[in-house]
């Protein structure tokens, strides 16, 4: 199996896993704690030696890889999830093209990292800082990534901050996917190769 295909599959899995948690929170106000921690941890691993290390091991993004398999097989349990994923991949291009913004995000993530290491990536203070960073930067790009859900939860400031922090994690994985050679053509001509990589990953 190509290392690049393996890496791209994990990175796309990272995108979908972060967005699955976004959808959980938007609909129910709660999230799978392990999936959320994996997504938030990945934000701070900017200089990881390989894709597996970004997620703390490939096993931690297994849920996301399974979601990718379902998408490629046209077996989506949540139709909103792939739409959200495509919106993130689209906004990632604009984010990377804005050199000043991308450098600011990297700089501020590094500044938050020390506190995150002490308190944990999922600590409310860390989430609030990541959410504010997303609101001040990536959220200003167009078209905006629109999250739909239960208005009761989407009107709560702490929930909104949590969703924004996870969107930042999704964009981080989207950047990683591009760095590993990912392009939109993967979805047109690379499906078979990705499915083979997914089968190996989930076996």
C-alpha cells in the first residue's frame, strides 16, 4: 500500500471524525469524549513526524476512516456530514492561500500549546481559546462553513466555541491531506486506491 494513500486516508478520516463530533454537539449538546480529544490533540501536533503521529496512532482515527469508507461506498448515515466535509476542504484552500492568516493561526496555536499540555486539549479554557482563534481567522473566510443543528444548543456560547474548535481541527486535517498530496481528483479517480487503503487500515 502506498504510504501517501495511507496518509491521505488518515487525514480525510481526521476531517470526518472531527466533523462527526461537530454534528453530535450541534444536535445533542454532547460529544464522544475520545473522538473529541483525538481531534483537539491533533491541532497541537503541527510538527509530528508522520500522519499517524498527528492523531496519536492510526487506531484513534478509526471512526473517521470508517466514515470515509461509508462515504466512498455511498452509504452515508448522516447526509449532512459529507457536505460539511466538502465545505471544510473548500475553505482550507482559501486558508492556505492567505499566508498571513495561516501564519497567525500557527503562531497562536503554538502560544496556546503550553497551557493545553498542562490542562489538556479538551479543557474548557483550551477549547475557548481555539474557538476564538477560529472565529477571528478562518471563520472570516468565504464561503463560511455552516453548521446546522438544534437551535437550543447552537445559541449557547460554550457550545459554539466547542464547535469552532473542532472546525479548526477539521481544517488542520484538511491541510494535512493536501500536504500528503491530496486533491479533489482523489474523489473522482482515486476511490479504488483509497478503498484498498481503508480495507487494510480497518482489517
